[in-house]
C-alpha cells in the first residue's frame, strides 16, 4: 500500500554453478531502486547489494555487481534517441 507502480522486464542470459545468474534487466518505469527492489522481491538480490541483498548492511560499503551495458536516452534538446554501449570485456 502506498507504493508506486513499477515494471521491469528480465531474462536470464547465463548461469554459473546454479548459484549466480547474468540477467538482462529492462526497467520500463523509472522508480528509485527499481531493479534492486524487484530482484530482491523475486528472491534473487543483486550480488553485494548493501541495502536489498543477502545479509544487507547499509553501513558496510560494498561494490555492487550491477552494470548497464547499454543506455537509451533522448537527446535533451532535440529529443532524438541516443545510445551508449559497453562491451563485456570492458566491465573490469
């Protein structure tokens, strides 16, 4: 009750040892923490998420394993679509 509606499309890209998965997440709405909350609600939180992950502790700094490989945004003046991509070998 009182929560805003949020929609995220997701697909499993690959798995590792039946414990980890590489997911493709596509947020349709733009809610704060949307991907993190949806993954936690499905019982599969993002690795090292200090707020919504397993053994969450917001006072313990961690490096989350969340990476956007592609961004689609409208140009701020012209409105035309702009796309940025990062290939997996550049994720470091």
